[in-house]
């Protein structure tokens, strides 16, 4: 008999993104970065950072970034995010480019391959 408690990778991905949607509602979907790495000091130490940027940096091995993306996640979910950082970055890429002012796919392509 199959184990119904085990999530597929796709289910785990969407479960985590759903948690983040709730967790980041007050920051319009952006995470908060502790600029100097100290999580115990004041609000002036915080800046918004887009999830695409966070996960691309994780994908490239920048593990010293202090961001609240892991809040509310289990250890298993945190491990899953580290193991799949590229796919989380990819999942946020269209929203990232839109936030940067590129309104459609054509303008994103032009950014990377100017004429």
C-alpha cells in the first residue's frame, strides 16, 4: 500500500510556496534581508529582497545571505529548498523581471540580447 503521507517533489514545492505567500503578504511577496547579518538589531537593518534573487544566490553557493525565507518551514522543507534553489529561482523569475520594470517576455529577451 502506498504511503499517502509522503509528498511528491511538486507537492512539496507548492506547499512551500503557499507558506511563503502567506508569510510575505505584508511585503508584497518579497523576503526581508538582514543587511549586516545580525538578526537581533533594529528595523533599519532590514531591506526587501526578491525571492528570485535569494534563490539564485543560494543556487550559486552564497549561503551567508541572512534572509527570512526559512521562517515557518520545517527542517525537511529547508533542506528541500537548498537542494532545489535553482527551481525556486526559476519559479519566481517572471515576477522578478516584472518588478524590475520589464513588462513582457520580449523586453526581458532584449535585456539579455540587445540588438
